[in-house]
C-alpha cells in the first residue's frame, strides 16, 4: 500500500470510529462517565467536582444550572484553544500541511455531521451552552489529534494525558459541562436515526432523519422528530 493510501485509510478509519463513539445510544454507564468528567477536569488542572444528572435535554433550561447563570456565564477551561471551547491543543502540532489535511478530512466533515445530527437539533433545548460542551461534540478534535498521533506526531506527556481524558469523555458520556465545582451531565438518547448526504466530495455527512417516528428520543419521553435534517416537532 502506498504511503498516501495508508494515510487516507487512517483518516477514514479514524473519522468513522469517532463519529460512532459520539453517536452511541442507550443509558450511560454513570460511574464511567463521571470518572471521565473528573479526568477532564484533572487534565485541565482542576480538582474533583460534584455531579448532577439530567435525564434529557428538556430538563436543562428548567434546571437551576441554567436559571442561576442565565445560560451566558459558563466557566470553560482557561486552557481551551483550537476548535471550540474546552478543546486542548498539543503545542507540537506545527506541521501546516498535516494540520490542513486533517482539518479538511476529519474536523470539517465530522463537525458538520455532529452539528447536523446532534448540535442543531438540541439547540432549541440547550442553546449557546452547546458551544462549551464536552462529550460528543468534542469528537472532531479528539479524532484529529488521535489521527495525527497515528501518523507520527509525538505529544508531550501532558498532552497525551489530555487527549486520553477527552477521548474517554467522548466514548463514555453524553453532553456535559463543568462550571465552578459543578459537573452537569445529560443522559444519552435511546434512539438516534440519521441519513447520509454527500457534501465533501467522497465524504458522507450524516443528518438527523426518520420517517416512522422520532429521530432522537430519551428515556423520559422527550423526543425530536426530523426529516432530512429539518426539525419538525419536539
């Protein structure tokens, strides 16, 4: 296999792996998810936080966390950089050609897929705090940095620890945040249905879609109906 073919195969495999991790359904293993959230805090130099669980996104805007902050004053990591809030940036990833390639082939299509299938549908329920969330919407950055490592980029011990913490957060958690000493975690949906659309050449982008029922649903009964990415009812 040619070097270019190996790189393309690594990119394709990594992109698929992290989309699948970000879109898992079913009840969260709460002990694992809480440990992952604490590890992210520790990777950003913070001590343990207390954890509160919400059954679905519909609980968020009626929760004391939203009401006390009015959704506008979220404490995100001071070390955040790169794509989105709360995302680490390994300092030695300075290869411009590699960066550009991974951005175009991993970050851009994964970001569009995850916002079309998760972020935009949840916007009416959650709003701007989604930009600061951890878990599924962290997947594009985790995928990019993991792929770069597979392609030979060597990270410091600190960056390796951060990558591992954020990677476990994507795999173990639904959407979550921390502010101050509080961690707020939302359960994953029990249903998740998408269709593919072609936006980046040969890269398929997923968007929320189901014709026979909810496209997303949670155990407490909250559901989102969508066809071809267009939200119809919640």
